[in-house]
C-alpha cells in the first residue's frame, strides 16, 4: 500500500477508535478518507464482514428515526430491546456461542443505532428543511430488514470466533471498520455510531 494511502487508513481507524473510547469525534475528521481501492479488504476478511453488517444496521437507523420523528414513539424502547437481546442470546447458544458475549455485541448495536437516531433528531430540530418527507413503516419495512441483519450477524459472529479471540483482533477490527466507513462514505454522525458498535466484538467466542 502506498504511504499516503496507508496514512489515510490509519487516520480513519484512529477516528473510529477515538470515538469508541471517548464518544467524541475530532473536528474535520470526516475529511480524511480511505482510498477506494482498499475497500475490498473490508468485505474479504471475516472482521470486515462484521463491520459491513454493523454499517448496514447503522444506516437503517435513519429509517427508524424517520419513522419515529414527530410521533409519540420514543427512541428508547426497552421492551423491543429486551426481545431482541433475549432472542439473540437463545440463538447464540444454539450456534455454540457465549450468549452473554453475543448479547453484549448486540447491545452495542442497539446503542449505536440510538446514538444515530438522537443525532438525526437534533439535526432535524435545528434544520427543519432537512426533515424526512416520508415515514417508513417500522413493522413492514424496517424491522424485517433489521431482523435479517441480526441473522447474518449471528452467522458472522460464529464464523469469526477464532479471530475475535485472538490478540490481534482489536487492530484488525478498527482497520476493517475504517475500510467499511470509507466504502459507505459515512458522515461524522454515522462514524460515531460505528465507533459505538465496536467495543464488545473482540474477546468474545
């Protein structure tokens, strides 16, 4: 990899890592990009498959927010969240995975999704002209898509169990996340969401 390309990968990786640790996004971080020619590595590796699914789930947060914004439906939905976590814990056991560890990963996905929703609410409150003009159907459109990603994520967690237990998992995870972030052209808000989605991935089985 050429030096300037390597630097841009590290910059985006550092941004995501800093977000995961501090919950803040350095100013103008979104201006740095990973070269497009490197993005295939994200989908080619096992951890890249995970971060791609994390991003897909994050992008659905936009539709969840659009469905709920301006209604009485709150961003926090403890009943729905508990249903999801109980479901993945039961399915994890059937796949030979640690239910508690898998629950932690999915709890991070839920919190990442809510982080994006809150950011979008704030943006739409401040800029009414950017508010969504259509309201997606949560039950018929959004939740089935989320359920499909859940199934794919469980399979990916099973496939990546060895690498997630390896000492090299952390650096490889953030490198894959950086590549996925660039491939989907994530803005600052969704980068923060991706950072929030990562903490529980490594060290799980």
